[in-house]
C-alpha cells in the first residue's frame, strides 16, 4: 500500500503530534508499505527535528517530503502540500493530521483531484475545550470549509472513545475509527542508569520527585499543578517537583505561583532523547493535570518506563486507573495533590502501578499493532475509492 501523511511540522517542539506521525509512519513502513510524510520545516529547527527523527525505529524506511518553511500567503494557502500530493502516482491513501491546518484543506483537495481517499486525524482539536478557544473563528472556518472536508473523509481517525463522543455535537457525517497512539517498546527497553538525571541536577539530591513533562501551556494545567504540589510539599518534606518542556506561554505564571516553595520546584526546559528518558527513569511519579488532551504521548511514555501516573480526567486516558497504573482524578488542585500524596507515600503501590503501566503499554499501545490496525481500517473504508473531483 502507498500511504502519505501530511502534517504542519515534524518539529518536536510542536508537541505530541509530530512524534505520533513520525512513529505511525515508521511502523507502517516497517510492515512493508510505501510510506511518505509531507511537512513544512524551519531552518532553525532542522537540527532538533533531524535528531528526534533519527531515533525513531524504522524512520529510515519513510520518505520525507520537506516542502520548505511555512511563511506568508504561500504558507496560508499550502500550495506546496497540494503540489506534492498531486505529483505522486498510485497513492492508496492520504492521511491528514490537524483539524485547523491549511495543509489539511490543501491535502483534501489534492486527494480528491487524484481520486484518492483521505483520512483526517484531528488530534483532539474538535472537542469542546478546543472549540471554545477562538470559538468564532473556528465556527466560521467549520462552516466555510472544514465541515465539508471532514464529511468527505473516508473516516475520521480518533484517538479514543472520549474524542469520538465529544465530537458528536458537531453532527459530522463521516465514519470514525479509534486508532490510539503508542510507543515502540524497544525505545524503552534499556533506560539510562538510575541516578543519571540526578547527577545532572545535584540540587535534587536523593529526594523523590514528581515529573511533569509537556509544553508549559495554559492547557496543560500548570496552575492546578502548582496548587497540588503546594499541598504535597506541606505533607511530604522531601518531595520535589521537576517541570520539563518548552515554554508555551505559561512558565512565568507557574513560577510566580510556586515562588513560596521555589527551592523544591525545578523548571528545567525541554528534554529530548536520552535526557528525557533519564528524567523519567529517576522520577517517583508522573503528573499531567491537563485541561484537554487528545491522547497523551507523554503519559504513554511514562507508563512504558514503569512510572506511576496521576492524570486529570481531561487527559481522556481512563486505562491508567482501569489497569491500576495510576490515578485519574478531577481537575482540581486538592484532588491532584491528594493522589500524589497517596502514590508518593507507598513504595509498594508505586511498584505495582509501574508494573501495571508497562503491561498496559505492551499489550495495547505498541506501534506495530497500532500500524496493523490503521492498515486494516484503510482497507475497510477507503483504498482506491477516493472521491470524485
């Protein structure tokens, strides 16, 4: 099967979607399919992007179509994406990533011109919380162009049941298929030696720490995390908090909120590759109190490392609690803090949660199995059917 994915950027600083697309494409290619990825790039991010992609198992089997920097009217209209798709022959499926990207519009139009079916993955961007951000602009965009694009898709790729159900009020007519995110187990088979991250952060000493690993953005619930860790700090005199990730506009507010306990809170910036794995390996607990997630790669990676997780209900990851890998709690500082205290205070509980998390990822969220499901769904809905221009 010949597949092409289109995404705005593969830069890991853009969040989880670039990681998802690069790994799904690599897993599909490793099954023997002809897979390409179309993406914009920025000169300033090429080294970071290349470094991240080169660690993905099977990425060498994927063809990268770099359509240059995103800028000006050309970027808004995304003609380079459309041109690249139209230049391809014998395509079976076009898989578009992002609900509000100009490349999604351009890719859908190009696929229709070729008579090739396309799939859209919104990555959680059509749930009520996301739709409430810039609500008028999105309402207009949906009415003018995107509703038609979504309805003509072979199917909408959703990441979990919650995403599918939260989209229902939009009244979209295309089928939906649940294809989750995952990890390559081999990326977590050999973690850095215990103490590696601590050695780079001597201020931690041997204190147990909670790890937050995501963009420092309002959506990620850092205000709730600040409130929660203040409760933890009152209860546990040794616990620390490590906050890792690129600044998405919320760092200053978070640092203001934790000023009274700043000696126990460490904002370390973005971590990639071995540095990220080292931070996960040394942590006592992972916490993501998001206001909204599609399907968090950060949570999945923490579970793959055997790290207990405390996540908000808005992460839409009920399997964390169902499997015994952690706790899923209300988006409230008190609830998050209480859950962290329970996990930090019980070493046996952390061990059992860690083992449950590893088993959950191994059984349900590994990329080879997810790639096979994606191919089955392509074949069931869309291959070579397309849409008339």
